[in-house]
C-alpha cells in the first residue's frame, strides 16, 4: 500500500512540500551561482593522460555497429515463422464445452488477489522496485475496469 501511495504523489505535491520547507530558489538565485562543469574538457584530459589522445578516447567506439538491418528474405522468414507458430497454436486448441472455462472474476476478487500478492511481496527480501510498479499498473487497470462498469450501469 505504501508503494501505491508513493506512486500516486504528483510532481506538484513534491514541489509544494519543498517550497514549504524553504528549499525554493527563484530563477535569479539559480542563475547567480556558477554551475560546476561535470564533463571533462580536452585540456583536462591532456593534463591527466599523455599516452592516449583525447580524440582517440572520444571516438573509440565509432566503428561499432549499434543497429542492424534485416534483408527482405530475413523479414519474410520471421513473418512466416510467426504465422506457422500461430497455426500450430490454433491446431492444438481443443474445442471444449464453454462450461469448462474458468468463471469470470469480479473486480473485487481481482483487487483482493492484487492485495494478497502485495502482502506476500512486501514480506520478501530483495524485491526489485519494478515488481511494485507492475502491481501498481495492474491496480490502475482494475480501477479503470471498475469505473467503466459503474459508468455502464448508470
């Protein structure tokens, strides 16, 4: 729940909190202070390293391929593989009675499942932040579905 609350905080709320604590700077104050340059200049580089030229350092990865292009034949092969996989999936489907399908899950049941997952994950160690982000996204989907259901009932 803490994660959901944190992700619901807007930029404006954070900005207002900083302003109320006295961390606000006007544009004039900000422009008066000289900014420290983070990037090394060629002159700084030359002071530190004499055996490697600055230009060599900057352009060392220029020849590396960062993108690739597919030929027409490769694109056709990829599309054909996707089509073949789709056909295999369709052939594997058993034509069963609709009564055999799982029952529809209500918004309330979906929300309870998310809360159960969140409780479990919060007790685990070394869980990445993206897991909580995913749960938050799922909650937003459930909220949207709930709102749509309410609008349709009116």
